[in-house]
């Protein structure tokens, strides 16, 4: 089993930067705020391609357009993009070109490339209103601006499309992106009560996971509303709605502080009714209030689909942590549900483990698309879910991210290098979303720490030759070089650096002498890397080129650590192989649940509170979580020393 697939999928998915579910599915009519009425209220219309000019006929172009649009309508996004880009190249002045650019922009939004979408949409949106594509272009440009955090501009573009209260001009389905994006834009410009009211409209007819997303987001916004503003918004909000559910506590406290005890009591009662109505608090007997049975741990793991290797790795580690799978009602142990390859199965798996197995907590690993349904189901059932993920679930959830975020691992490496005296950094990594994310994290941490990046280079993802990529480092040799890639690429890049007379060495090591008269004198550099999927193969393949390198892979099987050595021995005896990061994080997750129940947690609520506030010694560090339930303890750093890789004993 290899954890490389896990981190490749995990970090690629994380590169999109999403920390909450992105407005999925459809939702019903709510009670939207009455904005200025647009000339044609409602969601953006689909433009009708303009006919060719009189006397102009290009059957080939029209056939190409029909083929591209058919692929777009069928959801064949990659094929549609290729066909549309070919049309734009071959027929740049055709009357159908605005429709082509609009479809390309929508595809860019689907792949989270809002900047590319904006570039395509801005010329279309500036056309006169009577041009067929202009209205749609302004709508999608508004979505792009919101995703780029240009909230005021996005709100300005989108607000005219929101229908007045009571309007039936627009279907519920057509309002999905609109209300959600407007809520984010409105929050972004500081109008938090209005944003919550928009989320209320979003949630009223939504499906289960959409309602839960709206609840979580509204609770986050409510935390930032002042008490007096909360009281005003509460009075103006609809009964049994989301605004009253999330603002009631602050409104009650404010009114009580003014000496109106009776009024505060009324608000408390109305808040309780609203919270039950929108799904925050289950009535007595609901599953969310179930206690769970201490000792019964659930596993919601992908045992089919592309994440199967990760799910199997997590299961092996969990079994090792507890001894065996439970076999019947009343027995302690592990209880398994396969989350499969379909996103909705993640939420179903969590609900089944709560309902059928009465588990007190869950360890989860699966496809990134299943993260939102899993988070929602865990929160609605009140069960702690420790996920092999690095995205913060949020303080309003009962989920926790077990995996150190890539940015945290980069930060640990930079702090360690700065502490040792490095001030001039170089960075090299793949030209991919993950590589860019790591390189940006490096630049940010170096700047904050008072250093500077003096050389930077990139290469195509999957490259095996790096001579040209390291040229900037020969021109301006840095003191430390960060490789934003896995251990398999590090073992190829380090020899290429040595060939350019830049040799990895511990900080402060004597500079080597020139090998011969007239030859360049080698320089020492402190080599840094996140080095995902680190194994002994690194020193076997490139040991002399990585001496002193400081690495932060999340976990490495360092036999010099007594706790890790015991895990290694048990794993090898049980499975005849070597564990990797997925196994280590899952092992820690199960032991966190076992520790809190052994310390006295007897209900799921007890377990959530204990996990949120506790610290747990594990294979991957002292497991602690931040207020938003992300992994908070510093990732461990490992150092290459001779033919071994061992944990650094120095504090970063």
C-alpha cells in the first residue's frame, strides 16, 4: 500500500482552496429580500446565438458550433472545452463567438478558474443590454467576481437578477448559485444580517446537505454580528427562520442587559422554536441527541473507487489500534461502512453507523467530493468525525481534520530554517495547482519571517529532468532551497542541484573545497521539502545529495521514536509491510476516540467537547485542533543524517 495516491488526490483537491461545501444542488423558493427590480428579473437567461449576417453562410462553422454546444449541454466538459476553443481559433469573428466565449467561461467556473472566466466575460458584459449574451455574461461575471473575493463588484452585478419577494418568474432551481453567491458577497461587504437572510432563502427549500451548509455558514456570520444589530435583525426576521435561529442568543442577551427580562424570555422561546424548525436542535428522541456507546468506533471508509487504497490503509491501521472489528450488537470494537465512489454515500454511511451501530465517534477517509455530505451528516447526528483530510471543517461542525495542512508543513520548515539563520530562499516545484499552493505558502512564510525569496523555478508536473529548471539557482545561489514536491521528485532534483555545484548540507557545515584547480567551488544549501510519501528509498537512491535535508511529510516511520517503533513492529507483524502516512493518521484518529472515552466521555457530545479541547500524543505529533477544527499542532520535521532519516530534536 502506498500513501502517494492519498496525498496526490488530497492536495490536488485542496488546491481549489475550498473550506466549505460550494452551494451544491437545488433549493426551493424562500422569501428573498426585495432588491431593486431588474428590467427582466430572474436568473440569467440562456442567450440565443445570433444568426449569421444576411448573405453570409458558413455551414462548417455552424456544424462545429452545434457539435460543441451539444457536448456542453451533455456535460462532456473536457470535450466541450476542446471543441469550443477550436471554434474560437478557427472562427474568431463569427456571430456565434459570444456564445462560445460564454460557454468557455462557464466551464472555467466549473473547474474553479474564476480568473479565466472573468477574462472571457468582461468584454461580453460590457456590450449593450440588448445584445443577447450581455445579460448572461453579467450574471456569470458576478459569480466570478464573488469567487475572486471582489465582493462589492460581484454583488452589484448579481443583485438585479434576484427576483422580488413573492415573484414566480424564476424557478427554484435557477436560484441555486444566485442566492448563495449573493450571501457570500453581502457578507463580504459587511452586511451580515442581510447575508443571513439570503441564506434563509437558500435553505428553506433545500435538500439536507444544503440546509446544513446554510446553517453552518449562518452561524459563522452570526458570531460576528454585534448584540444590538442582532436584536434589530431578530425583530425584523421571519418567524421560525434561520435568522432568528442564529441571532436569538445575542438578541436575548442584549435585551436582558437592557433590563427587559420578559422580552428576553420571549426571544429565547422563539429562538428555540426557530432552531428546531430549521434543524439545529432535534426534538426529544432525535438521533442527534443519541448518546452513543463508549468503545464503539465507526469507520466510514472508501473501500471501492479511486480512494480504495486509502480506505484500506485506514482500515488496517484502525484494526491494529483496537484489535478487531466488532461482530454484533453490544460488542466493543470497530463498525465499518463503505462510502464507495458516490459522494452521497459518505453521509449515508455516517447516519447508518449512528443509527444501526450506536457508535460514539467515527474515523473517515474517502473521496474529496464526499467530504461535504459526511461533514453534514456527522454534525446533524452530533457525532465526532475524525477525517483524513486537511481542510478545516469549521467550529460549528462536529468534524475534525486529522491531517496537517500543506501550508502548516511549509511553515514549520521555514521557521526551522529561519531559526538556524537562513534568510535567502529559493523555491522549485511543479507547475500544478498543488505546486503553486506550496510555493505561495513558502513565499508568504519567508516574508513574514523577515527573509526573502531570491530565486524561483517551476517544471511540468511529472518531469524527470531538471537541468533547465535549476538555472535560476546557479545565477543567484540561495542559502536554502525548498522543493515543493514529493519524495520521488526530491531524489531527482537533489542530484541536479549538486551538478550545479549546490550541495545539500546541514546548516553551518564547512563549505567543501574546490575539486580541482579552475573548477567551481561547491556551495552548501539547506534543502527543504514537504516530501510526501517519504520512505527509506530517498537515502538509498540519493543519499549523498540530500544530507542535512529537512523534510515535513506529515509522518515518517522513524524507528528511533519509541512510540513509532512499537507501531512499526506491530504493523509489520500483522501485515508484513511498511506503514505510511494514511495508516499513521488513521491510527491516531482511532486512538483519539479511545482516549476520550477512557477518560470519561460517555456521550457523543462529551466526545466532541473533549476532542476540541484536548491534546493527544500520537504517531503524527501531539494531536490538537484549532477552534475551526483544523489540525493545530506543529508538524514534525525529519532530517537526513547519513543513511538514516530521523526526527529533528530542535524546535522549529
